[in-house]
C-alpha cells in the first residue's frame, strides 16, 4: 500500500487497530506505520485552511517489556534533555505551580496526585498503591484525570483519561504490576512516545512503592496503551514521510538509543531544573 494513499472506509467506521512490541520504540514505530497505512482521513479542530485531513484510528499498543532497552527512539519530537523535563513533569510534578499561569489549566501530575473533590483533594496514585498492597488482584486500582465540570467545555482538555493497574503472581517473575492507560485523543507522532516514556517510569515508581509497603519485590510488567483517536496531523505529513524513510534506510539500532546514552543529557536537564 502506498504511503501517501488516503484510506477511506465505506462502512463509515473508525478503524480499531492493534500493535505489539517488546520495547517502547518498537511498539511506537509499529503504531505509526499502522495508523498511516490503515487509518482514515478526517478533519480536526486544529487544522489550518490548507492542511490535509489527519490520519486517525482507535489504537491499542501492547508493550511487553516497557523497561527493556533500547527505551528511547531517536525520532522523539524534542531533545533528550526535554524528555527528562517532561518525565519529571508527569512523575514529580515539577511544573504544577504553573497551573493558572503559563497557559496551563491542569497537569497530569496534579490531576493524578492532587485531584479536586467536593471535600478537598485526593492523591489517587497513593490510593492505587494502598489498594494493590491490600489486594493484588483488585480491579479497583485506577486513577482518572477528567473533571467534567472543568473539561467538558474546555478548549484543550486532558488527553490522558484513566490509568488502571493490577498485580499478577507469576511463577517465574514473581509479583508483576500490569498497567493500562486510556486516552481521549493523541498526537501519535509528536506526543505519544513522550507520554509513554513518562508513564512507564511512573509504573516503575508505583511498583517500587508497593514493594516497600508490602515488603516483597514487585516488578513493572507489560503496558497497554489505548487511544480513542490516535492521529497523525496533516500539517506535518512531509516531516512524517521523512520518518518513514528512516525505517527503510536505517537499522532499528540506528533509530534508537539505550538509556545509558541519554544519561548525560538527563543530568544536564536536572541541573537546569534545580537552578
């Protein structure tokens, strides 16, 4: 199928697609190729007058070993230092104080760790840890971001909607924390990789905190990522086609980084954050 062919489905349905991979870069690459090849052409509310319609699909990504190397794709939409800044935004909330200014009306970290309720604020991640420590196989360990009162009419509501967790007792691997995330909308090329990089780091952090609470080792297991609208914007089709060319001309090793390569850039970002 030609990469520049616009796909149209006579049924009028949004395609529901699925990809799997051992590592984060592998699954992310596959998801991009799949939505480009089999997604539908549809307009978005962010299109400029001359932009072609986006490629769009409902997407499920299964990453079997999200902590395995290589963990970083060279086509990430920003520098390695900014990847660390984003990770800290999601996991540590370093920019939560920007809410109400800097054009921010929310952050994922604030919604997950400081969710506004009728009686105050709730640390949903801590409740996830407590629930799983009490019962490994509970189906109630989840955290949400959506606030209907604020988000239903907001011009830029959260893309991440929900995280769900469950622990499996594996004869070989021991206790394994599985994680699912559910997304309303997702820029497949320029946001999804960074999202998953940060959230799988949060998955490891939650596993570590459960381990400390129960006195037993809990390891981060497979990660599943579900997007209702997983899209490649028409505004950057030319740039995306350049990415597709690298799949033909470079090996997987040439398209990815081991985390060890990125550590000096991460350290530079940490110094900048602390200063």
